[in-house]
C-alpha cells in the first residue's frame, strides 16, 4: 500500500469508514450503476470492510488488554454489535 493510501486510511475513523461503506451498499442496491461503476464501488467497499474489521480487531485486543490489567484474568465477553440502520 502506498504511503498516501496509508495516511488517508489512518486519518479515517471507524465511523467514517462504516458510513462510506453503507453509502456504497446503498448505491449498489439501487441498481442504477453501470457494471464498471458497480465493480469499482464494490472494490472500495471491500477495502472499507477490511479497514473496519482491522479496527474492530484492534479495539477487541485493547479491551482484552485492559481487562487483563484490571483483574489479571481475561474472559470473553458476549456482546452483540449491530451495524444496521433503523428502518425509515
């Protein structure tokens, strides 16, 4: 990955990436894009999804570290994260 792409990605927050990903999904689902545009948006979406996955993995590792520092024991916490927007 080029330095320009890395710095751009590092400046983007998880929330910004998720919002961009949701916009891409909406545009693709509308069915108005040409095949080439759809593929280009899909590629962007895959990159954003990978970025979000890395951010979530890093957040999970940080939480586990904080738990371990707090009481010396690490245990998996059950939590449910919903990335879907409420229906309008």
